[in-house]
């Protein structure tokens, strides 16, 4: 019986899937090369030949998480209503988190640190949010500093999604809470004239 291949796409995808699950569900220190290889049903050699080692494999998981979230939020269409666009971006963020719970946990659970003061690349998931905020500021819909507005919305989103994924909010409560909470956060940054028009109504999702 021949030795199993250690450098094909099937093994690569299995290692990424196992690393994603383990990063999301186990202490970081428990992720040894041997543990990852055993979980994926392959040899430790595969981890080194495909990723250069454990750090390379973890980096691949992180890159896929970043790319996946960026793809989903970038697909949100731009309308003439910047508040509606911001709400749509928040909803897309939540959908991605629910559809990719392990990647979400990896992305925001320590493998990547969120740095609101860092440089924003063209493929950074925060970029579409900042672009929508800049448009809202230009149109005098929001007032404030763009990074602070983005951080405020992200903190709200992250709290809601994290509680939902952890099961602290049941499906009905999560659904009922999401819209009003996001709208309230957005209203808090609106200009006085816009705030008065939204006082009794929420912007359309």
C-alpha cells in the first residue's frame, strides 16, 4: 500500500477545515502540528509542505476569513440612501458570521486583532463600511469622525453577533433585537436635522 499524498488540494482543504474548527473551539496552545495533522487524517509532513508549518496554516485560515467577509460586505449594492446602505452592510456582516461561525470566531477571537487606527487596505472588510460612512458624512447625514463611527457600529455588531453565535440570544430574540439596535446606533451619529426626521421611524433596511 502506497503512502498517502501529502501535498494535494484535498489534503490542503481538509487541513484548513480542521484548523478552522480547532482554532474556533480549542485553546490556541493545543494546536500542535501533530494535532492538526491527526485531525485531518494526514501526516505532519503535509502541514510543512503545504503551509510551511503551523503558523502558515493558521495564516491561511485567517486570510480566508478576511477574504470571505470582505467578499460578502463588498457585494452590498450602493443606493442613494447612505443610512440604508450602512444597515445593509451590518446585515451582511451578521449573515456572514452566522453562515461561517467558526471563521468568524477565528477572525475576531485572537488570530487577527481589530485595529481601528491601522491602515485600511483595499481588501480589508472595514473598507466598504468606511466608504459608506464617508459618503454619509459628505452628504451631512452623519456627523463625527469616520473611524469612531465605524468602531461604534462594529462594537455593536460584534456584540450582537457574538451573543447570537454563543446561543445567548435565541433566534427570535436575535432577530427582534438586531434591527432596532443597529438603527439606534446609526441614529446616535446622525446630524440634528436627520435625527429629527428619524425620531419616530427607522431608515429602511
